[in-house]
């Protein structure tokens, strides 16, 4: 089974738009939205949810007010500033958004007033779309553990792919280079980095390239809206050449791309045009890459 | 005034807003910027500060004294993050998984565990003209952004206008950047993605109890539901920046709207005046 990850470092470069078009162009695959904090792929793929499951996050501390004696030792030892006196006074309480579930507070509580509970930290879904199964999720607002949820939905996607005999998993990645991206990248066959010709795009691509090397995942680059700044697009291409990174395609700025998003349709199904054409040849290139890396 | 600039969706223009606000206000106020998007810090590309100090950001991780360790496994059993594992002859540490809670040092029955600093990123301090500049940068391959964000926020000088450039998303990193700020400016774009992610970010601001307003970037894309949503929810829209090809080109090269167009300097100053008013109103409502 192969796993193709669409990723970007910098947010808003067009990962989800490109991933949605690849979902239209690629046959026999399971699609996964790994951006569990701000999942948007479903807005273009129009899924029908078949299965919904809760995702339990890391346990969090809860202080039982009837047992708490108000000594405040828990608050003193907490390194995450997650425990504070309640407004009514006398007892302490936990700020769930700050608690990291380390349990250190339970070590010092003399009254056994603290217990740990796994919260429902989000939901994940297996859905049907016109373009095959979609595995997606929504992390609860303010929850930690987005990396863990990414691992979970990748595992679900692998099971779906095995059951239904699909050889490919197509993943829309989260932005950044922190824990959710790390979770998405682990085990990927190929990473497609979507970048833009801006100073920020160049800067963030460099960090992403280092991350992909760290995880030994081969990476190719797509420059989106390359003609918005030809000078920076050239700088990106020069950088890629110096680093021995392949540029798999350049997508021109095309007002149709924004229109397609506004209409909630993948660009390649919305309208032919220069951007859709470029995406078509990018997919051919990526499909070749996947075929040769088998 | 401590103001955070955040968004659910990435790439909507947070850094653009921070850059322009800082430059527009720097003549009249003392301004400090805090780049808390430590996975992809970009503010320096636009403000081009002179960096005068760089320091490491570290997390205290355990160090097990092999002489004293009795291989009882109390530390690895306790660790909620699986950062310690009991092998046949020693305890193995995975520093990337450690959150620095020091629980292991507390449960070790023989006092074999000490803490030592483990580098996860760096902090830069500098000056961009009159603007005080602080930026955090997570090391590539290190997953834990919140401690670096915390280190940046500890540089808050506590007076004048401080602008926090937050990371995208709605999880722990974004919360760490936004919490304890007096106002949160949410930057969005008028697309179904922008709207969907704006609603999530609004949810965070409400949970944290921080007054907030919206900036609509690329406001001319033709999707009116974002503004409809703000109107229905009573969320103030403080600024709209239309999509213009020459604005995009200016941004691409690291330029700022307020440096090129005096009308944008005025517009960003007005944004700050609106924020001041909203914060005042919010304080009045909260106290009365």
C-alpha cells in the first residue's frame, strides 16, 4: 500500500484545493483529511458519513470539590499552570484546556481529591464520496493531541484500504512542522509540498524539506500561483535545483480556482482552464513517481 | 494592550495584519511584536529586524543515573507520554515525547532521576526600527510547540501595544498563543474554508472569554456568507482587505501595505482604535 501526503509548511498555499483535485483524478484510493484542527476537505468532496466514532484524548485531571481541602499543593507543582483556586474559594479546579494529563498533581494531593478522566476530544468519520472513501475527523475546539488523532485516522484509512482492496492512500496534510505533521509524515511513501512564490513560502518550504529528510520521505514540490511573483517562483526553483528536489509542476494563478472553492467543488471538476490543466499533468507526474517507487 | 492575531485556517493573512498594524502604530505608540507561530515564523521576513540576542529554549527532561537506578519501572509506568521505557539494563528516554512535567523525578524511589535542559527551539530578540521584535522558532523534528510559544510570551514587556502572531489551528499551540490576551483579531477569507475555520476559531475565543473581531482578507472573492455569519452572530468586522493582484505581488516580496499606500496606514490605525473601544466596552459589560 502506498501513501501520498500533500503538505505545505505554510498554511493557505492550496493543499486542500490540490488534494481535492487529486482525489478526483486518482482512482482506487482512500482519501484522508489529516488537518484535524481545521478540516476542510469535506467541504469540496461532499461526503456522506457512514460511521462516526468518538476520539478519546489524553486523560485530564478533575478535582472533586467535595474532597478538595484547598491546600493548593497541586497548583504549586503543576508545570502547565492548569490549576487555580475556584472563584467561590476554598477549593481548586483544573482548566481543561491547559491540563496535559501528566498526573503530577495526583502525587502531591493529600486528600485523594484528583482523578483522571479521558475526555471525548473529537470525532472521526468514515464517509462515502463520489471519489471513493474519505476518512476525516474534527478535533474538539482547544483540544491537544491532534497528532494522536492523525495517527488514528491514518490507521483507520489503512484498514479501509485493505478491506476494499485499494492500493493508495491520499492524504491532505496539516500545516506547520509540529506534532500533527510529524504524525502525518511518518510512514508516507511520497510527500507533495505545495508552496507559493512568496518570501514566507520559500522560508517555510526550507523547513519542511528538512523535516521530510528527517523522516526519510521523498519530497517533490508544486509551486501554486507561480505567476503572482515570477521572481520568487524563480527563487523557489533555484532553491529546489540546489537541493536536488524535483519540481513536479507549476500552477498558474487562475480566478477559476477561487471560484471552485467558493462553489465547493474540486477545481478539475469545476472548470477546465490553465490551473486545472497544470494539475492534470502534476497528477501524471506523481502517478509515475508512485509507480516507480513500488 | 496585548492583542493576538489568529485564524483557524492557515494562510489567511495573520502575519500581514501583524506587520501592517505594527508599522502603522509604531510612530505613535510603543509597539512590541511576538511571533508565536513557532512552527513557521515569518514575521521577520516582513519586519526585517536587527536581531541582537538569540537564546535557546529548553524543556527540562529527565536524566537517569544508571548507578542509582534499580530498574523498578516506576518512572516509565508513571509517564503519561511514553517518554520513558524500561529496557533490560536501563531506562531509555525519548526526549521528543517528554512534556517536562517532572513526575518521573517525583516517583523514583531511589532519587536516581535529575532534570536537564533539552533544546527544542530558539528565541530571537531584536529591533525593527522602533518596534521591539521577539520570535520563537521550533527546531525541525521537535514536535512540541507550546513551550516555545510560552517562552516567547514571557518576553511580553507589559506596556504599550503588544501584538501576538498566533499559529493557525484551534489546538494547544493556538490556545497557548491566544490565552491571556486582551483582544483577539481573527483573520479569515471569504470562502467556505475560511468560514468553516473561522467558526472554530470563534469557538476558541469564546471558550477563553476573550473579546474578538474579524478581519476579512481577500474580501472580494464573492462569497458573502462570512459577512452574513458575522452579522448574525454580532461579530464586528474591523477591516476588509480586497484581493488585488498587486497586493499579492507586494506580499510575495515581503512588502507591507502601509509602507506603500498611506490609506492603508490610516485604515490599520483605525483598526486599533476600534479594538480599544471594544476592549473598553467589554470591560464595562464584564464589570457591570
